[in-house]
C-alpha cells in the first residue's frame, strides 16, 4: 500500500537532468495555453530539485496529469491503464 506522499515521492524521483527540460517546457506550454491546473509557476522553476519539491507537495498545488502518470509508471515499473 502506498500513501499519497509515497506516490508523489516515487513520481518526483523520476525527474532527472535528462528529462527535466522536456517536462518543464510542457508545463510552460500548458500554462500559456490556459490548460495548466497547478498552483505553482513553471516560469519560476529552474532546477530538478525545485520541480521535485513541487511534485511532492500534498494538496492542490500540483495535480497528477499524464506527465506524472508516466513518471509514476517508470518508478513503479507498472503500466497504469
């Protein structure tokens, strides 16, 4: 069994230097297009650690979306349908 905090931590740990720019650019584009549902600002996020911290925050600050589900699948080594 996993708690909400566990799930967020697993997803956050999958963010690294090689995927950080792509993930952040997606959130910036979503923000520009009005499709961003978070209460954090992608424009003010500049490091892997900052993004990981946002993902780990429990509550409405960061919503689980298709990006987070992919990261979670990687961390759990399971396919989520």
